[in-house]
C-alpha cells in the first residue's frame, strides 16, 4: 500500500474548509444600476411584427434585427 497518500482528517467537515468572511449575497452595499430610466423603454417597446424575428422596432419605425417596417 502506498504511503505517500495524504489522508484527510475525518473529523473536519466541509463547512470547516470554507472561509465565511465574505459578505453575504444580496447586501445593501451594492448600488443598483439605473433601471428606472430603462423601465420606460422596456414598457414601451414594440416587438417586430414578423413572428419569427426576435427584434424590436427602433425609432426609425424599422426592426433593429431584420429591418422589417412596423406597418
């Protein structure tokens, strides 16, 4: 039997192996992106009339993906 294998301490649990000093996820210290300005754009977007296209209608009245006219 090889003697160069390192055995783990059976008393050590997985929780002991990780550092708990990191800040928890979802802290209030993180600044939110400017979602308020984008909400109006998101709510007022117009989808491409082509059912096979994933684009939205741009300010020029044409789809940004396929170029199809809104009308």
